C-alpha cells in the first residue's frame, strides 16, 4: 500500500515541474476551501432576509454538522495516527511547491471539510450545487498532493471514510431526537439574534 501511495504521490507531484501547474497549484490547493463557509452563510442570509417563503436553513445546519463531525473525527484520528507530511521526502527531490510547517498529515483537514461539505450537499435539496462543487473539490485536493503537502492516502482514505459517514448521518443520525433538539436550540438562538 505504501508503494502505491508513494508512486501516486511521485506522479502527481511530478506535474509541478510544469511552470503553469507550479504557479496555479498553490492557489487551487488552498483558496477554494474559503468558499464553503461563504456559501453556507450566504444561503443562510438569503433564506433569512430575502427568500423567506422557502426555508432550507435546517438543511444548512445539517451540512454544518457534517463538516463539524468530520473535523472532530479528523482530530481524534490525528491523536492516534502520526504520519508526517511529505516535506522530508521532498527535500531530497527539490520538488516542493508549497511549504508548510510540518505537522500531522493524515487525514487532510482540507479533504475532510471539502468532502464532508460536498457529500452533505448531495444528500440535501442543494444536490445540484453539490455536483457543481464536486469537480472543484477533487481538483483542490489533488492540487494538495501536487504541491507536496499531502500524501494521496491522506486524501483518498478520508474521502471513502467520509462518504460512509455522510451516508450514515443523512440516513439515520439526522432523524435522532438529539439532532432535532440541537436544531431547535440553534433556531431559538438565531431568532434571538434576528438571524432566523
């Protein structure tokens, strides 16, 4: 498995020898992640102040929960699995595009949030937007391998894990009384702020 991980990494990271790819990959590897909270807040404001007839804010909360659960799982996994980023390996190849402070590599937080967000969209009434976001999320995460801040396993393993987690959450957990109670409390809090 490690041989395949290294082979895929070398192939994708080798693309950075192309000057165009080397110049755009760092932007693609980091920038798109910021669209996700902007999208959620933008839609929340839209349904609160503009399009009040149709209310999808509970679904927006569930998308947020999906991202939050993903981050919690990522934090827990990092407590037990310690895989360094590829910096040490790339120092010998001189093929480092995006320098990062060394920290645990697995799982990728970018992959966690972006795939949790996109897969959650696919389970809601925003599924068409999810299909639009999906290619950008894939490109962003592949770019993180190209620039040398993640191993392919950091991205691909988490994608599979999160897909399974999202299926469980959206088919079972969101129907639990605990989740519905949380929804109710958040709605009350947002109403107190005049944001619902």
